């Protein structure tokens, strides 16, 4: 599930913690605003960054996807191409190519890396499912659906975030809408949903 998405910042790409379990998440928060992590590595500029469970991904100024950290199932093997959005999930990653199509890679045990056809504006890779928003505002989710986390309610959306076993989105009217597993109230946003 994406833990952090930051836009228009520079990231120190070489500051992950040597393959430790939380190394990828630590790398994603080593932002230039704080002078980086002080470790070795080159300074690269990125337009967006996403931290998954054990890996992180970013898009550089040229639109190239780069990933680092754990690579158990190829989730850090970013494909070649030009991308506009990226999301690091549990053991997979997804991005939106310059033409609007979704591209996913890494583990596909629940078909979370299988992609729908269409043109998309937003993407989110969860633990075992993925979601995207189509050009017309329709949200689409695929992959694991053990708790209904891939059963998108009718409506038009502007943003989406796939979690471990639930999903949340922002509807066109601005309200937060969540669905899926709700054992701790994670699918009940304040004032709606």
C-alpha cells in the first residue's frame, strides 16, 4: 500500500538502509528539504515519489520510472518508458504511461498487476489489489477482493488510494468514500463514506 506520495520534490536516491526491512520507506522520506539522509548517493530530481511496503518508486524530471529497495518479485524493476504517475504497493508497482495506459509489474498473485484497458489519470497500488481513475472519473479496481476492497461504489472520483484490504477515494463533490475491510473503522471517513 502506498505510504507516502510527495509531488515536486527532490529525493536522495542513494540513501536507503542497505536492504533492511524498512529501508525503502526510510529512503522515500530522505527529502532534499532536510538535506537528504547524509549517506552516499547521487542527487536526482523527481516529480513524484511513492513508498510501498519494502520498496519505493519515483518519476524523474524526464518521466522515467525508477524504483529501489527490496525486489522480491520484481516490484523494483521499473519498465522503460515515460510516465506521469507511479505507485509502489506491497510486492508490486503500477504507473500511468504518458499515453494514459496503466502499466504494473512485480508480484501478481491476486492479479493486482493485471491491468484494465483504457486511459487513466490516477493510480494506486495496494497490498494485493490496484485501483485507477479513468479519464471520465470512473474508478476501477482489480486484484484481491477478499473484503470488497475492489468493489468500487458508483460515482465519479478525482483521487484514489488502495490500502491493504480497503480502498478510499475522493468523489467529485469532495467527500471521502471508502470501502472494503472495516475492522478498525478504516473504511468510515469522518463526515461521509
